[in-house]
């Protein structure tokens, strides 16, 4: 049995950022993967990705960990998250990497790649866009309801269901996801959402130097093809693919198709 991921904690000003590191298998010198989860998802969303890509060292970042400290307001935006990630890369001596970001993680990934092109070699954007506006109406209403109400387990479960075309076969896995969302700092999560809705990254996309793959699930309940088109129009070296039958987070509900696409893209010269 392979060892589990190693938890690493990076100290920031007034906060900490946690990630879960797994070393690469074999002797190939490949850039590591930085994995950024969606809002209402969690770092465990990447478990299948990590297992299926053993040739890469991986850092599955717990973005909610930024909300645990007293100074969380400094990081309560996609740009704040990107600054924290840049600090993490410097502290961990990661000079070049690939970044895979889903939804809110994808927005932070865009901000990081535009601000720190020296760090990001390839970029995979999943179920995301340059703006948080233009969400499908029903999903937008679900998010608004979560912001206005209590962040209890049932509300967290409902939002998680929006991200997935189908739940994992093991019910305990889904319960783990719910626990992570329900236990996160709701004020931090809500502030990040509010700042994301006010953010338009389209003017910054031409600064993204990384070769970029945009992935959308056919059954994405949150994002539309128009979000994909905006990314392709703005990022110079970009292409897109849609996974049939997949949802907003295909790394969970369609892991085989997802990891096959990601491996092919990352290993291509």
C-alpha cells in the first residue's frame, strides 16, 4: 500500500495555507501538480487524480484552511488566494509547476498564472470562467440561498450535488466532502464568493503564458459554454474539450476520462 499524503502547512501573515503532498513515483523529473478545488468541494476531490497520476508529485491545496486564522480577510478573494499560493510555491521551493483548478480554484489559478507566469508551465481550467457571473440560474439561486441561510450539513450536501453528475459509489466519501464544506469558515467562503462575483479577469488573460486546457463537463450544472469561449478568446495558447456525461467536477464523477485528458495534455511536448 502506498503511503498517504503528507500534510504541509505554510505560514502566512495572519493565516496558514495547508496542502497535502504526495511524492512522484519513479525517476522522471516532471513539474509537480498544484490542485485547486472548487467552492463547496474540498481537497479530497483530487484523490482519484492523485492516484491516477503517480508519475507527478502533487500538492492538493486545502483552500478553506486560509479561513481558519484571524487574518483571513486578507485572502478572501480569488486574488488573495492567488497571492497565498504564490507564497506557498516560494516557501516550498517550487519554481515551475502545472496548475489544475476547478471552479473557484480555476479562478484563483487564472489569477496566479497571469500574475506569476514564471511559476506556471501548464494550466488546466475545469468548470470555470474568467468571471463568476453568468452562472446557470438554478445554481445561482442555490448559492444565494446558502449565503442567506445557515451553512448546515443539508445545505452543504445540496450544493455538492450541484457539482457532481453522480455521487461517489461509497457514501462515506460523499459524507467526507460534506464535512469539509460544513466545517469551513462561512464568513471566509462568503467573502471569497462576493469578491469573485465582482471580479472580471478577462483583461488579464493575455498575460497567461502557460499552455492551457479548458475542460467542461457536458452536464455542468453551474457553468455554460460561454464561459469556455471567454477563456479561449483571452488566453493565447489555449484549447478546450468537453467530457460527455460529466458534471462541474469531472475529476470526481468521471475520473477515468478526466485523468486521461489531463495526462495526455501534461505529457505532450
